[in-house]
C-alpha cells in the first residue's frame, strides 16, 4: 500500500511510504517526507509540504491507497489543520482517511526505542505531550505486538504535578517530559517528543487488519477541552 501520513500534533510532519508485511511486523519504505518544527505554522505550511512530498521522484506518478492522520489530543488549531489537509487529500484522490490518536503514535515510537535498547517488551510508558496553559495530555501504554500499543487508561489533560502521580510505568516520553523535567520522577526518559507519522502507519495497518476488510479507523479530532479562541458574546451598546 502507498500511504500518506500526516501529523500536526506539535510541529508538522508528513511522509509518503510504501507499507507491507515484513518478517517482524510492518515493513515501511519511506519515499518522501517533509517536516517543520514550529507549533504555530500549520495552516500556512501543510499545503506546501504536502505538494512537495507528493511531487517527489517515485511518488508523483503512482496512485495512493490511503491517508492516515493524527487525531489528537493536541492543540486545537494544529490538529484541525492536519485533519482538514488529510480529508481534502483523501477526497481529491478518492482514498480512505484513517485516524490514529497522537499519543498512541508517540507510545509506539517509545517502545521502538526500548526495543532497540534491548528491552524485554514488558515495559510500560507514560506519554505526556504539551497541552499549553501549563498542562499536558497524558496516558499510559504497554506494547501490543511489534507495531501497535494498548492504552492503559483514557487520555486526559492534566497539570504536570497530577501527571507525575500516574504510577506503574517504567519510562516517560513526549514533549511534556522536555517542558517539565520533574515528570520523569526517576523514570527513564525516552527521545520521542511529538507524534511520528511512520509509527502512525504501523499502528493503523495493524488495527485495520484486526478489524477486517472494509474497515475505516475514525478520523474525528479528539479535543479534551475547548479552543483558546472564543467568539464575542455580543455587540457592545453605544450611547
């Protein structure tokens, strides 16, 4: 399958990859990718980045099979820009759009790092990503096979001190661990700081295989609170 994967949960990251079964889980061949690290330039950057990855040699002349997008939780504007881009591409190319929760992709990348370090596979990870307002999005995970993860609780938006009290984990990963170092609390700190579009593909394909032919993974945004911008209540009176 040829897949475009889009993550806008922190900065913006896109890639085009061929994916299929490998000897130890899903095998990916990345054909093109683009990234920008700013957490506030999604709307103006995603369109140009998408055009660039789709025009790359070996990509432009081949049809797509699917689009995969991060569904959050993440700051409102960036998340919405990524999902709108994914839906527009899916509609233009006539292919399905699948969603993967942002924290799941971070967790999968974290378990990959544990495996590379020789971990035994029984570890659990706390994922904490920046929610702004001095808060984090948080959830705990354990690995599920070579390509998927299993959430141990529902994602929540928490003060960093409340996230510290989430116990029963061996390591912490995500941008929240960089912003609030005390979240480590003696645990191993892993490298991933935002979502991973390659991990999104592996998680999505595993879940689609489990769900059976014709399945579509929900691509609705996971907002855990209201947007920062509010419409004015009404027009002021003039005397």
